[in-house]
C-alpha cells in the first residue's frame, strides 16, 4: 500500500532515503533548503553534487517548504544532528503530532549532550519516535544496491509495521525496540571512525587499526549497556555492522577526516580543503562528557577528543593507550 512520505533534508543521505522510499511505491516529497537542488531533482532527476550521475526516480518531488507535512503518513528527518532542533522548530510540533518520525541523523547535540529522540520529545512531544541506523552509504542506497539497516521504535512490533513503508528488494530494515542503543551506536561509530582513520593516516599499520576496531567494539558495548541499551544491538547492524563499515572504508567521511588528522592536519586545515566537517568531530567531546558523567571507562573516545582538539598528535596518543594497565580482554 502506497504511503505519503516526507523526507526532510535533501543532502546525499536524505535524497538516497527518498529514493529508497520511492522503490517501495510511496508518494515521496523531499524537502531541502536549496532551490537549485530542488530544481535539479525535479527536472533532471539527479543530485550531481552528492550522488553523481545516479538516476533518481522521476516521481520523486523536491521542494523547499514544509507545506503538507501535516498530512504525511511518516516523516524522515535527515538533516545533520546539530540542525535537528532548529529544523523541528521550523516544522512545528503540532504538524508532527501522532506521526511516525524516523530520525536518521547520527550524532549527539552539542551543548545539551542529547540524543536525537530526546530532542524530538522536547520539540514534538506527541510525535512517535523511530531511529534508522546501520551500515549504509548514500550512493549504494540511491543506486538500489542491497542494503540492510536497523529501524528502532517504541517496540519491535511497531518498528516492523513502519519498516514495511521502506522495505524493498534492495533496502531491508530490521526491527528493534532499542531506540537508545541504536542511537548511541550510530553516534559513537563516527567517533571511532575518526580514530581508525587517524591510525591509517599516521601509517601505524593494519594491525593497529584492527586492534583499535576490536577495542572500540568493547568500549561501545560498555557505553551502550550502561546507558540502558541492549547488548543485542551491539552485535547487530547498528552496532558491529556500522562500526566495521565506518572504520574501514574511504567512503566514510569520518574515516577520511581521521586519515587527514593522522597525517598531521588540523581540523581547520581539513575544513578549508573543502572536505566538510564530519559529524564525529561534533560528537567526540559530547560523547566524552556523557561517558565521564556516567563513570564509564572510554579511553578511545577520550583519545579521539584529544586528537581533534589538537592537544596531542596520534603518534603520542597511541603510546599512551599502549601503556595503559594490562587487563583481561572484555
């Protein structure tokens, strides 16, 4: 059955998810800020800047306003994590009352340390929260390549129902009832991707990168469970699936940003080069604060925060980690 879907955010990921929703036969409206982007999608069925020459479904309609969102059957929020609050304020909580709102940003809010679902609860308290996360790149999804993700909701049964709106032969959402765990996995994997990339950029070897990935998995598990998430989430698509992809692929912006950091460039120099700011740069200090407030041992997050802030280079940070007291694996 066709549904009326609004996708808010016409970047690479938002456009790819809008395309995925069209694969299922839904009526999809994609909302962005740039009139030129909307025109290109509507007239040429392309988003050249982000998705190259991938053809977009001709039935995908792009616009620059939220008109009609109150009639949507579901809304996908695909703006950057730090823009979620302002975007929700612009839409208005009353327009989202009683609606499934699928949060697709992966990050914690600077200043409040909040997860995306908590921001939604503040700005649109009557909306029904869902979180989409997992190992997925926009190019793959837009091109119709097989992709599996996690969709978390108030409970797994309700997540299954909403997942049917997006499920197709190329896009498979697995249902979960662990909103907190899925959100934290999505946010923290970006931080770990920065660290893995820095190890690569510094030329420290694949053994070091693999060890970092394994210890990141263990650290992530401590954080997820301590904050009320499920250990099962860690072993799934939103956990190890997304962590492994983000920490090993040049297609990950956070990984590429980390490579540049490891090569000795500062955050400001990397931004000036045109790469753009990776979400993990915002999330790392927030994640460190969250871990400290919950008295969770998170040395890898602390190390990435030191690297981003310029307090230490990767060549000094790795020996610090290697000299930590020996312990049993776990």
